[in-house]
């Protein structure tokens, strides 16, 4: 009797050890974060790759051997050099020995089709986009449109075929972006940009799901923070790479070529044990557990793992197997799940809309554009660390609500601060950016805890889709300044306040377990209502 009790106690202790964060979990976290860094660089590369370049119209008859972007002395006064060119009066041109002066031109202007560019660092020069600035802006819009499509389908794919294969597909899919360096047609470039975004952007959804399922209950907040840090590291790293290389084709090669190495993840990356168990793949789950035991040096043999029954194994890890696969119909039928989805989707939208809106508006800060981009990204690091501390101490829901309200207050205060206090305007702007970074990380962690394993990828994907809609609208907000200087800040702050109010309808998840099925969520909700 005593021996049996000791064996049971030992068994319980061993399976608690599997949940601890050790070598195996650390190695898997590193593997997941590397493609996240790469994909985040792909997500922001168009800011520099498709940036506007100073240019003027080319007048072939008058140009020297090496034409400069500077307006030449012979250019007629009062003529826009960027989009229109003067027509040469050939009679005067021939009389002046085929040289140009202010009097060599007719009083006629033509639309410009060729330009002299300051440099060829951007596709604007390479694809001869010249005065068509809307085309370079469209690149970012098309990229974000691809992200919307990717977020819709990737979470569903991850729930169906697994987290590991989906991560590999998204990571290696970045190779498509290398094709852009060979393209000479703008619309073909847009097509490749869209395809690349569809293939890789879903990594944001599936990577954070795998991180939280790898780390277990004790590391749920840490998983969200590490996910966000990987994204921010990619943004900052890309700014430094762009500062050094500048030429857009070199940037593309340096960022996209290494994605071929992610093909080796078929051997290195391991599937989520929770996903394997809930899908009834007990043999695969046991093989993964054997590797965990070996890498973490746990006192359990492969035979002991093989001998445990599937039902007992799921019981040890508090996993409920899906007797019937849950579908979209089940999601729609669950009022509690739909409420959580609606609230988190708006929070995703708000976080992305404000976050990327502030990146766009950071050009108002004084200094080098690359340094400004780095500063804007760096403010996210203390924001995420603050989220980590507050989530653990105060809980997810209340921390998120306070962060949204604080961010709104900082942004409104920044807008109405006098221009003479420029240092205060910059400080308030950065505090507002810090607050929304807190929210962006927080809503990822919070949504992962609100949704069950069976449909977690799908529902987080829906939230991510809402986030991409926010990032698509963010670049348009500077247009509002022409109506009222404070309008962008008012819009950002209003959405943040609404998000804070909506969060009052969702539960605190700090002390809740990770639910595996929609039925468990409904059962928990009914118990709470009964106690009330």
C-alpha cells in the first residue's frame, strides 16, 4: 500500500515536472521567435523599400551627361519640376547651339513620364513611379490587405493540421518575396507583395498560440511578452539594416534569403503537446514527452511514458479530448464565445490602429527618420515589460482597461500641449506609444486565455484580422489633420476608451485554467452565473 502510494506520488511529481519551463521549452521558444523576427522585418520593410524619393522631370534635350535632381538654372520659373515639364522650342534650341536657357521653351507644359531621381534606394526610382506617390503608398496597403486574408485562414489551418506545419509554411513562404528584386512592372510587384503577405503574415497568429501552449499555465503572460519582443526586435533590427544598406534590393536579399533555413524546422520544431492530445494523437504526444524528458533530464523512462494509458495521460495534463470536432457552427451557437470574440476583436483593432497610427505620426518628431523609427519601436519594450508585471500582479482585464485609458489621456494631452513645449509633446507622444504597446501585447495574451484549445487558432486569427484592418486604416489618419489638427488624436483616444469599456463584459483570466473546448467555457460560465 505504501509502495503504491509512493509510486503514485512520484508519478504526479514527474508529470508536474513536464510543465516546468526548462531546456526543451527554451529551445522551442528560440525556434519560434527567429521567424517572428524575420517576418516582422518583412512587415515593415515597405516603409523604406517603397519610400518616396526626391525627383524632378527629365527634359532629355537639355540634360547633361549626369543629370542632377537639383532644379537646373535653365528650368523655367514657376513650373512644377516634379510632375510637369516645359516643351522645348526647337527653333530657339537650334539657334542657341542646342543648349537650353529660360527662354528656350514654349508656353506649353506636358505631363512628365521620365524623371531624374536623387537616388535609387527605393522602388520609386527603379520602377519609375515619379510623381505617382499614391503608388508607393499602395504597396503598404496591399501588404496589409494580404495580412487580412492570411489572418482569416491561418488560424483555421493551424487548428486543423497543427501548429508546427503551419509555422513552417509561413516561415519558408517568405522566399516568395525574393522575386521582387527581379520585377520591373509595378502591378506585378504589387501581386508578389500581396502573395508574400498572405503566405507569411499568419505566423503572428500561430506563433503566439504555440508559445503559450509550450510554456504552460505558469508562462502564459511571459509567452505574450516574448512574442511581442520578437516582433519589436525585428522592427528595430530592420531600421539598423536599412540605415547601413539603404539600397532596396540589398535590403530584400538580407531579410528574405535566410528564410530558406526555416525548412530545417521540419526536424527541429516540435508540435504542441496540448494540440496532439486534444486531437487524439496520443502516440505523437508521447514521443514529444520522451524528448522533453530527455532534454530536461527528468527521471522518467520512455517505457513509463508508453505504459500510461491515453486517458490517464490526458488527465495528468488536464486535457479534454474532443469527442466531436467543434466547428464554426459551435462557435456561433456559444453566446459567451461570441461575446469574447467581439470584445477581443475590437481590442485587436484598437491596439493595431493606434500603434501603427503613432508610427506614421512619429515623423513629426525631430531628427533622422531611421532614428525616429528606432525610438518609436524601442518605446514598446518598457511597455511590454510593464504589461508582464501588471498582468501577474493585478490581472489581465483591469490592467488592459487602465492602459487603454492612460494611453488615451497621454495622446489628448500631447495634442493640446503648446508647440513651444516641444520636449513635453515628444515625451507625451512616447508615453502614449508605450501605453498602446502595453495593450497590444496584453490583448494577445488575454485572448489566448479566453479561447479554448479546440478553436484557439481560429478565433485568435479573427482577432488578428481585425488588427490588420486597423493597420490598414492607420496610414490614412494624417489626412484628417487638414480638417482639424487634433482629429487623429481624438480618434485614437476614442477607440481606446471604447475598448476599455467593452472589456467590462469579459472575465478575468488570471486564475482560470486554459480551457480546451467551447463546452468547458459554457460550463464555467453557467457555474459563475449560478453563484451570482
